[in-house]
């Protein structure tokens, strides 16, 4: 059995995407220290966390989440 979970790391933060979960629970954002910024959240909530709490621009946050949801690293 293979895992479809995708993890993208950028700028000291990681975004994990799990397509097996419901759309309301697919994204998790963590800092390098392991601090959970946003746990099992929908796209919009993860995007807001990346912008407000992590300092990403809106374009960077969108790019990172889109990359994770498409399964590319």
C-alpha cells in the first residue's frame, strides 16, 4: 500500500497535503521546530495561516498549496 501524502518544504515551513482526507481536513502547515501553525485545515484556512502567521505573500502561499495539492515537490 502506498501513501499519497505530499509534503512540500519552503522557507522554514512545510505544507502537508493528504488527499485521502475530506477537503475540509487536507492541509497541515508546520514550522521547522515542528510547531503546528495550522492542523488539518481546508485550502483557505491554510492559505490565511501561511500569509498571516508565516509571512508568505498571497502569491507564494497559493503557489505552495497548489504545488502540494498537485503532488509535485
